[in-house]
């Protein structure tokens, strides 16, 4: 089921609250995985919208697998980022709530689908490129500061 599509069919483009989950995937070298997104051609962390019937952890793991080809384990919650507002290119409006975890790859290999993901790269967290929105920039700052359980 596509939860966002179902809700949008009922409310149109009016503002709604959407729950997202993402993971800062860290490899054995201490590099973080970034995804160049197909929707905006900019860098961000892998993750996406929670569907009915799944937990935040399930959502985060599913989205990372879909967008990167990696199976990951979650190590801990970096933070919850809830005071962010987005107007999408189609006019849809949302307050986005991102539950952001630190995780590690356990199997799989990087896979770029050319649609959701146009490029993947492990980078030094101190030399990451600019990210596509303030929410992801705040996540990166909190990861760099070794935050756990941060609420913004």
C-alpha cells in the first residue's frame, strides 16, 4: 500500500504530517553513505516514508535496501527531527518527521537504480557535500557531534 498516495487522494495538497525513517549507514572505515536522489539530483541520507503496518526500524531498513542494495542493522537512534516543512514540486505540503538512526551494513552491495537513486557514495563525514534540505543537514551535524536521542 502507498500510504502517501492514499492520504493525498483524500486531502489533495493540503498540509499533512508525514513520518519518515532514515539511517546514517557507516562503513568499517567510518565513512557515511550518501545517496544522490533522483527527485532533486542532490545528496541526502537514504530513507523514506513509513507505511501502515511497519515499525520505524522496519521502514528505515526497507528504504535503505530499496535505495542502496544494502541490508543494514540499526545501532542506535541519533534523533527525531520534527519541525520541518516541505512544499513538494507538485504542490503537496507536509510537516515531515524524520526518525534518524545510525546503522551498519551487514550484507549486500551498492546498487543504483537510476530512478530513486542516481549515485551512491561513502564519504568522510567531515567532508560531506551539501545536503538537499535542512533536516538532513541537521542529521549530519548531530551524527558528527555523536548525538544520541536528539529531539529537534
